[in-house]
């Protein structure tokens, strides 16, 4: 009896190994070589496990016997998309003030839901820049363990901020004594807060350098953290091998964050020539969320967003798009960052057309969401291209996005890590 059990176990193990060893061959009309900005036709991509092993012409690429063949006739392949600024644990459609009472478990459930929606939209990698209670870190770990479905996540934990600044809890009354988890004052306190985030699993760091649109009592153009405090946060992040982002709308805060060595500027609403020159000099990436203003101005009031915040959005929107245009024209390194949660998750792809409308070529927009984002995350040897040796993160669309960027709003095929999640 024991012998039969052992044989059964061995057969199961062998079958499991065969499943994971099976190669996958994708045949498609074309793929986008995002690095060169070229469309390569009649393409075949061979995948073994979670990696791409060969890319070539159909009929030339040979798979092993028994390989799974995926026919994507009529489709164009694009590298898995990357969004460098999301907030998976909240929803734009919720009542703005009521949602601030959501518990950490409730926010975690939302993050599970939104992670799947994001992946189904073709975004196989995201950077979650701030969430309460390490909720998204827990979801990230669940995705990595295969327990829930979602993109590859770089999660910041709590956003580091000053008392009363953007990223603190300014909506609660004084007697509640409510303080956001990332609040710190002074360079050593900021450094300690970064260490605390890393202790509980953060694999990227975010600081709030200026006021923000969706906080109470802050001015978007005004600097919060001092340059010394930002330098402490960035230095600590870099010591631990992490990439640091700075929420920064105002010109002074943007410049201070760049001088402090931050890797990316988020929002970048009010740029002057000096700020652009600093970004070019330091190699700083910029992430400008230029689509979500449309959702806020159309639906914000109905969703309970206070008048103060709607007015700040009106003040920021045009300036931010002008800054995006200037930075793009100057050659600043740009990444795709949508601030999803300010508009509904899953609509991330709608930003592509706005990036083209406000100054990018379609190729530049695709590069922002692939090779540039991979470079920011220091993963440009494994993510952002359909290339041998890279992870098998591949999406497919109808038509050619270099000719019509609008097709990126409707992704029909999603593969992450060699696993098909949507076809």
C-alpha cells in the first residue's frame, strides 16, 4: 500500500514539474520594440517558465514538443505596462470623507480588488505610493505567494510627512489626536520613520515635499519637509537600496527634493526652467498624473470631495499639463504615473492619449510606461522589454499603438511572469 502511495506522489510531482517546464509560444502580428520605437511584424515569442528565451519571426522560433501555442493573430504585443504612482487601497468612486473612516482590513480588501483590476488593464508592475497600515504591503506579499491576483508591486508603506502637512490626517478634529503613520519632524525622526517603513516591508519610499490637492489646509505650492529632512529620508532609502519618490507640486519643494537626491518627482505641477535644469543635471525622473484632473472636475463634487480640494485641482490642472509639456520637450526622464484612486482603478490606460495630446509622441508615452519605469525601479535588465532574458510580462492590443495610442485603453491579453491572466 505504501509503495502505491509513493508511486502516486512521484507521479504527481513529475506532472507538476512538467507543467512548470512547459514552454509557451506566442504568435502575433507584431510587437513594439519600445527601445527603438519600431514595430516588428510577424513575430513569435518563446517563453520558458517566467522568462522570455527567444524573440524572432514566426516559423523561425522553434518550441519544444508539447509546448503551449497562443495564437494572437490581429494583435500587437507590448511589454507589460508599468504605473509608477497608484494607491490601490482606496477608490475614487467612494464618498471622499466617509472613506476616510475605512479600517485597515477594509482598505486591504479594496487593494485586493484593485490589484486585479489594474493587472487586467495590462499593468503588470506598479509602485504604490502610500497606504495606511501596511495594507498594500500585505497584498503585495499575497500576490507574490500566489494567493491573490495582481501586478508586481513596489510598496512605500506610509508616506513620510510633517505634522499637519499633506499625508497627515488633517480631517479629524483635534480631540481625536489622529496622526498619520508616516508623520515625522526633524532629520533623525524622518530617518527613523523610513527605517520603520522598511522594517515592515516597504520596498520603496515616498516623502511629501509640498502641500497637496486632496489634503485639508495645505497649499499645493508650499514646501513642507525641509531639504535637510528630505536628504535624510533619501539617504536612508538609498543606504538600504531603495528608490525614493517625492510628492511635490510647488517649484521650491521640487527643487529641494531634486537637490536632496530623490529619484522621482510626483505630480511636478509648477516647474520653472531652473527646476527642469536641475532634473536634467541630476537625472531625476518625473511622474506627472495629467489624466485624473478630468475625473475630479467631472465627478469629484458628486463623490463628496470638499470645495477646497476641487478648487485646488482647478488651480493645478492646467499648470501641471504645461509643466509636463515643458519637461518632455526639454528631455527630462519621464515615467508613467497616474495617481490611480483619484480616478477609478483599471482606467490607467486612458492617460496614454493625454500624454500624447500634451507633448509626447506615442513612442515616448509607451517608453514612459516600460523602459523608463523599469530604469527608475532599477529593473531595466529584467522588465520593460519583450526581449530574451527578460521576465515574460506581455500584453496585447488591437491595432498599432505607435499609430493610434488610444488602443492602449483596451488591452485584450495579459501575461505576467509567464502566466496568462487575460485572453
